[in-house]
DNA sequence: AATTCATTCATACTAAAGGGTGATTTTATT
DNA sequence: AATAAAATCACCCTTTAGTATGAATGAATT
C-alpha cells in the first residue's frame, strides 16, 4: 500500500517537473526564434518534434504496465508417503489365501518360521505348510524369492 | 509467425499514416496562423499540445504491452519411476564393502548362496563369509532381515 | 617395509528352511 | 446337511543358511 502511494507521488512529481521543463523549453524556443521572423516553419517543426518525443517518453515512463498473467505449470515431484496399493487382481489370480499373504509379510519383515509361528499363535509346522503352498503359488523356491516376487506383484509393500 | 508479421505491418501502416496526417496538420496550422503575425506563441503552444497528445496516443497505440509475468505453481504429483538413490552415508557409516553390497543385492533378488557364488565366480564359502560380515555390520541374523534393512537404509533398491 | 583392509577359500558344526505326505479341524458356501 | 476351501498340525528327510575359526592373497596406505 505505502509502496503504491510512493510510486504515485513519484509519478506526479516527474509529471509536474516535466511540464515545468516543457514550459521553460517553450519560452526559450520562442525567445530564440522570435528574432528571425521567417524561421516560423522551423520553429513549429522543432516544437512538434520535441513535443512528440516528450509525449512518447512521458507515456512510456508513466504508463502502468499492462498485467498479463502467464500460468506456468511446474512439475513438483511429490513422493507419496505410502504408494502401496494391494494388488487384488494378482491375489485372486494366484489363488492366495489370507494366511499365506500374512505369512509372506512376516517373512518380508525378516522373521524366522519360529517367530512367525509365535506371532500367529500356530506351530512351526503350520507356518511351513503355509510357506510351501505360498512358494508353489508364487512359483518360487526360496523365501527371499517369495519376498521379491510379492513386492513386484504388489502383494506386499 | 504470420500473425506477428501482420501486426508489424499494421503498426507500420498506422505509424506512416499518422506521420502523414501530422504533416498535413502542421502545414494547415502554419497557413492558418501565418496571417496574424503575433499569434506565434499561441501557434507554438498549440503545436506543442497537439504533438504531445499525438506522442502519447501513438505510444499507447503502438507500444507493446508491458508483460508482467505472474508465475503460478501447480503441484502435479509425479510418481518417480526409479526413486532409489544409494545412501552413501549409511554405506560409509556401516563400513560395508562393495562386495558385501553386491552380495546383498543378489540375496534381495532371491538368489541362493550357490547361485551368488556362480554369479560372482567365487566359492560358496566366500559368499558365506561375505554374508556373515554383512549380517554383523547390519546387525541382523537372517538374509530376509538383511534385505529388509538394506532397503530401509537405501543401500539396495 | 610394515600394516591395514578387502577378498578369497576351507573345514566343521549348528540352525533354519524347505519338500513330501497324511490327517484333523474350522469356516464359508451351496 | 453336504461340500469345498482354508487353516491347522505332525513326522521324516534333504537342502540351504548361518556360525566359528583359521588362513592366504593382493591392493592400498602409512
């Protein structure tokens, strides 16, 4: 707000000063060419040229810039905090059971079969049968492979 | 391109026409006021005022609009196709060797120790020592845990 | 030259993982 | 109620993984 006011004041000052200067110029030209009487044409032309220039200069100086808003799309890479979406299609296609996926998650977290058994309140043998079925369905031989495949198929995050 | 040329032509035409009109005006004023000899001041003032106005008008008409570009950012969620950046800091902090990271990558891909050995042209025993050192440094007990940790620390993708 | 570090390999042992088979019990679903 | 799928468990056996220890080699560093 204060900046705008200052700018307007500055414009007014420039404008006033320019007008005063023009008056002086006009009087000087008048005094200079009044002696030689037949120089009226030249006088008029000079005045015309000068004031044309002044007009151009003043306008350029004082005219407000025409605002033209240009919208520029800037791509901002936003890393989604959780970009995992469970792949239901693969889950169905492979005919996996909930328990099997549960076991796979625990395997991926680095748990041993015993730890998985403790976590799920089942025996180690049960965990082993789950893993065996899981490996069959995922067509893998090792748990590390199962984890890799599970992640690739978006069955686990 | 053609639009720009047309605009320039239009500007030139307007400018030329304006100049011609000014000449006519100048001559007319000269003829009108040459009779009354003492009207030189009025003559000069009129010319000054007219040409000042013409200058302003011309400038406003012909000057290119001053562009004020306003940048508006629009967030676009971009999912990076490969958001993995190797964590050098963790790599150094843990004191890992290149070979150990190499082995970890192969483990993560689901390879067995024998497969890793074949891949790297070393014996299984060598792979085992690498994994043992790796597990020590990562403070884990199993390869699945190592993979999980490696991914969390951005040592492997 | 001495030292450190990464890499390599070996042997022996233990622990964990994985395969195969069979069986029982829930839990949905028709 | 009958059936199918899921989940549970056991036993045996094989394979793989992991631990511990020791040692040789080559490259880089002091």
